[in-house]
C-alpha cells in the first residue's frame, strides 16, 4: 500500500479537479453531475483542511534544533507517582479544532398511555442521545429526554427524540 503525505494528497485532489474541469470544458459532463462533483470536491477540500492542517511541534528529531533548545517531550510515558511523573492525560481535542456543544431537553408533559398531565410529576431519570457533525468546527448536539412515571396508570413515559437522533443511548 502506498503512503501519502499532505502534499501528495493535496496534489492528487488538485489533479483530479483539473481533470474534471477539462471534462466539463469538453462538454462530457452533465450539469447535474457537475454540481454533484463540485460539491464533493468542496467536501474533500474541507476534510483535508480539517485533518491535514495540524501542526507538528518541532523537536530535535524533526528540526535542526538540538535537544537542549526544544521543549520537554510530554508524550513520553513515565511512571505515575507522587512526583507527578507520567503522561498527562488530556481528553481534549487538538489545538486547531473548535467544538460547539448544545444540550436540549425533551420534556414529558402528558402520559402517552392514559393522557394524564405529568407537568407536576418529578423526572425519574434522563436518557441522552448524541449527534456529532463536522462543519467548519466539530458540532456536538445532545438531546436529553425526560423519563417520568405516571401516577395514574403507573406507565413509564419518555420524551421524544428528533427523528434524526438514532444510535447509542446513555441513561443518566
């Protein structure tokens, strides 16, 4: 399997775009296909800009600086102990990404089974579904659905999730 670096991938996408534009100029591509392919090229360029623009921290292995003039390598694993040695665990994202996160509450107002008003009933727990999308930033959208117990018919009723929120469930 061939290995591709950043410039090779960008060059290949650029070459494919040029080939496509030549086919368009020759009249071999329909207008519908042209719109579709231009959209696909835009998405590919967006993905390239997101995933290939990460900057690598310079150290003595990838620059001409000696090790005495570069910062300490925090990625090296040491032994965890009282002196704070070991890799610092950071669950954060890379430096060049932005994340916008929202939480929406899907409330339960009435029982689906008997129609009882549940406005004053306490919420017993929350169920969460998460949708992650990448636009120009990572977008994380949480929807929490209330789950209540109907005092009249003892049914368990849950708030509704949007139709595009499928997938793993997290119960709080």
